[in-house]
């Protein structure tokens, strides 16, 4: 048997994920060696502060603050430090020194992915990033490889565990947004500053990565339409529940026809949406993640599991590491970034979906007629109308008594719906537009 | 840009899947070329009978009965003809002439997999088989690659659409086994001879493939314990439903400790089992498939989708084809068969699980005590006892009135449970053992 020299692995970052990766690499050394066909030698763990690292249950001599020397001597660099810099510079250095890179850094990929992939392609290096989206759930590899012979039509993903935890708690226990967020923070699901999760920055990064892979098109983070869940009240969730829906923060990536040109384009957006309680995504509870993929030939697929967490992310990182190491031992490149399709990325106004518009209206004759007229005028077809009592207490100071009107539409163009909503807000009969929610997964 | 010559693709089999693969290859020629980096040239479709092929909506000149010449000129051979021979010989010929092979043939892999993988390894050829298990659901690739850095503890899969359709119909509509089978046959889910599905031969083949990949160990088909669903009556399904369970035909593959030696071993088995209605697998309806994977670091993952069907299988075949073609263009081997762990394969007697034993007993004093004593004597701990009326009509000719007793156990060793059941069958108080069902997914 041919004996290969060790594959030298440098680890950047000694936090929860980094420590877990290091521990598994050391503990299962022989198992990794037999899977790869050569020993994986952890050459060091680069950290910012040696003091912090000392508490870890790992050989002290592995830790270093000199990331650059560590990278220089590595065949494979694992980046689990997070943040944009110095992660970006380190990865570029690794690529340019001929190493393959495994990263879990979704923010970096969504922001500087094009630069990193181009650098990798120039030198024939590989960039692996299964851990960047949906933790240990294998979704990157299926999109890059398993579905490479199919055409993905649509992806709907619950890709942020924190917001799913919050929305699930609101749905199952009737909690308010603030209370659910407080519990999520207490349990460590949400950060002290929950902006990245709650305002859907994190989900938008993942949508950008998923859409780019699925449609073989660069989807810049800025072109991902983003709405967070702060505006979702307990009442909204309750009304949705009564109507047979659940509110989920969805990353939706789809192929669609540009209404302006008639050409094929793609859309990537993140927003809280209504989804039927019969849909498999409705059964994704707590902080779990799931990605629902519709492909031309494969039909509907769903990938489900724990979204994040140290061990889960470490599992994804190590899976990538084995791929990278096997490539290193046996030779031959893996898959590069694939942006050959280069489809136009369409704005949110170009999408077509169903909507639930909740209005607070003054309770007097002719209201429904004037509301219905606005929908008709803008070419939006109404599917159902329901009158509720939601919100009446909120405007008890109003001159006239108010009532809630929920209008469900058939599939309509977002720009038409937006024009309808603007017009509705101007109507004398309408006190306020309470919410506009998209309905997905019909 | 470097221009590569075409990749020559030979297709063996012109049935539903073959025709679909050919059609997609021809229709999306440019898209495949840009994904692979070279044109995929379909050089021919080998069929047994040219007459049958003539009806297909494909260029007539592609069809040939001379499979061997076709294989000789191919870079990649796709085998979707099914059956053991001549599929096995053709694949060996392809491998030995230096081609990579994509196959959807689970029966062949489960029966002759070791021979094929060894042949491929000898010449450095690759064998791709995503389509062999669970249609378009990417499960082979995640097991081979994504989880390569993790340790799979357990797999539970609904891997046969026909039996899931039957059991789901029994559960949701209260149909009898015979009626559900008749509908499945009418709708084309079941073959005229349903043995392969109903007696779990098909599921056992898939269990053998999944277990081999998950545990890096050759699991011969003969060592997969197999029980079909013919014995599952409407009453059994109804009783299960009342107790909060659903009956599913499960392929279970797990690592476990050999009770005889204390060493680590693996088990692969297929049987109808009770699963809690709260478990994600309980929500897999109709002919869908799903594979639930528990790994040390990744936690619980589930892969869900349509199990079989022409387009779904074609999607999986084409995904593999793109991988194979990229490897052909760019060079470098992919992953070989991985059987380095070579763990002992343990018999069904070595497994530990929970059980529901349903007995028909004579309704007289002391029955429960004598039944309970047998469990205790064999070291099987009882969790619950329920007295029902099920079956009383079936034995109306009996001397004494009868009653049904369902005994749920805590986790117990299968050999202990089997000894208990044998002893129970000998008791005067017991009229018959109605069923013994394992409970999975606790």
C-alpha cells in the first residue's frame, strides 16, 4: 500500500465550534485516517488571545496567536473564527498559498463570496462551506452535486433557528414576541443583540448562498429582499392559526419570469410568511431548520435537522474536511463555484404570490365595496374575506367603531399588491393597514 | 479556455427511467455542458427489443441491441435496465474497459455490490448509485461525504413507497391490508406480484446499502433481518393508533454492543414497527420515502421526498452523471467504497428495543400474574399493560371467554423477548400470541 504523508490541518478559531472540531480530530484520529487514506495532523489552533484558549480541554501547545505562520504550513485551513476580517484575509492567504479551505462563515461568503471563489478558481483551490447553511443538515452538497443534473425551481427554507424558536413559541404557547425573544435570549438561542437573527440578516446571508448555488448565478447579499419578524404580533400569529396557517420566517429562492421583459430571472427574499399547517415546513418546531427544495425532475425534497450548535456545525466542518483531505491525498479538484447561468436577479416587485392583507376599517356601510374596488382596480383577485374583531381595542379612542378585515388574495404580482395596499391606506374607510403577509407553499 | 472533447455516455435500458434520462440529456444539452465543462454525448441506448423502443419520443437511431459495443466506446455507462443479469456483466465490462458507472440498480448492489466495488477499485473506476435508494432524495452522497467526519449511530428509513402507501391507507382510512394492496396495485404503486415490496425484499436491499455506507462495513443482504407487512391486520393498525403509534415498515441500521462479546457491532433489519405519532417519520404519508439519521455530532437529520418514479430516479441518475462527467473532464478519483471499519454484523437476537406483545388470553383469575411472571423470569421489564377486546370474535368457538392483553415493554434484548414469547405461547392461560411489534424512535 502506498503511504501518504500526513495532511496538515490548521484551525483558525478556538471557540465552541473550533474546540469541538479539534477534539473530534484528536479523539477519532485513526478513524479519520482510514476514511481519508492518510493521517490528519492538526498543526495548530490560531486564537486572538492565548489566555482564553487555556481553559479548553486541549493540548496547550496547539494554541498560537500567529495565524499567518500556521496558514503557511497547512494543506487545509479550517476557518471557524467568524466575522469578516481577519477571516477574509486569512482565507485569501490560505488560497494563495495553495491550501484548500473549509469555512462555516456565512456572513463572509454572502459578503465576499465572489472574491473568494474567484481567488480559489485562479489557483485551483477548493472552498468548502457545508457548515455555513443549516448547520449539519447536508444542503450545500446536495445542491452542488446531487441536483446538478436537475433544475431547481424553488427553495423554501427555515434557515434561522432563533427566529423559528420565537415564532414556534408564539404559535404553540400564545407568547408575545417580546416574551418569546426574552426566553430565547435566556436559553442562549438569541444573542444579547438579536438584530442579526430577528431582522433576518442571518437568514438573508443564507438565502444568498442557497440561491447562488441553486441557480448557478451570483446573488449578491444586497439583492436579497429582507424583512424581519419584529412586526409579527401575538395577534397576527393567533389570526394565522385560526385560518389554518403558521407564521414562519422563510428564505424563498425561486426561478420566475420577469414581468417586465418576459425573460427568466431569479428572486431571493426573506420574510415572515404564512404557510399552511399541512405543509411539511409547518412541522419544524423549536430551533430546528429545514430546507424544502422543488426541482423539475426530483419533485419536492426536504432536508431537516438541528440548525446550529457547536457539535452540529463541527460535524459539517469535519465532513468537508474529509472531502478536502481525500482530494489532497488522491488529487483532482472538486466542484468549483458555478455561476454559468448568470440569470438576472429580480426585485421583490417582480414576484408573484398570495397575500393576506389585514385592515382596520371603520364599521360603516360601503366599506367592503370600496376596499374590494381597490383590489379590482389593481388587478388583484380576491379569494376570501373575513371580518374579525382583532385590533378594535387598540383604537378605542377612534371616532367610529372599527372592525378588522382580512382579505386573502389569489396569486398576484407584488407590485400590483403594493399599489393596492398604498391605495387602501388612503381610503377614508380604512383606519390602518395592520399587516400584509405573503402566503407560501400553496 | 481549454476545449475538452465530448464525454461519451452510454445508456443501458430504455424503460421509463432510461427514456427520461435520455430526454433530459438531449433537451438540456447546453445546461449540462456548462455544468460539466464539456459536452455530454449520448452515444446510444441499449435495449433488448428494438420494437419496444420505437414508441419512445427519442431519435430512433440512438437505439441498439448491441450493448457490448456501446459500452466499449463509452466514458460513462448508465445502467437503468434493472435485474441481476446481464446488468452485472455489463457493469463489469464497463469498469474493466475504464468507464465510470452510474446505476439505479439496488438489487444488483445489494447482491453483487462487493464484487462490483472491488472491480472498480482495482482499475480506479467509480460507481455512483444515488438513485438506488430513495429515488431522488440525496441520501447516498450525504452518507458517503457530508457525514464522513461524523459517526452515524442509527438510521431509520421508510425506503419502500409501496408498503408505506398501503400502511398509510390502513392508518388513515381504516382499510384492510388486502383492500389497501388492491388499490396500490390499481394505481401502479404495487406490481402484479407484490412480493418484492410487501415481503420487504426491496427494503432489505436498501438497508444493506445504507448500513454498508453508514458503518463502513460490508453488510451482505443475507445478514439483513427481514419481516414483511402481510401479517399487519387492520386491527393491529387500529390498536396502534389508539395507543398513539403508527405502523411503518422501517429499515433500521444501528451500531450496538454485541451482548455476547461486549464488542461493537452493527445491525441491519427491516420490519413493520410501531413509531410514535410525534416522530417526524410518522408524518411521511402516501408513497413518500424518508430517511432519519442520528449521528454523534450532527444529531438528528431527516431526508424526505418522493421515493421512486421515473423523473425522480432520472434526477438522481443525472446528478451522478454530472459528478462522473466532471471527474472525467477534470480528473481525479471520487470516493471509493469504504469498508475499512469491518465491524461484525450482529443477528436480530442481539438488538435491544421496546416491544408491544399482543396476546389473546382466557379471561380467568391469575392470568395477568402468570403472564407477568414469564416476562420477569426472562428479565424483560414491563412498561404498560392494557386489556382490550380485540380478537374476541375471532375465537368465539373457544371454551372460555377470551380477552386481549397488550404488554408494552421497556427496552429489552431481542433474544430475551423471543424466549419470553415462546414461553407465553406455552401457557395454559394464553390462547394465542396475536402479534409482536417492535417500537422504534423512542
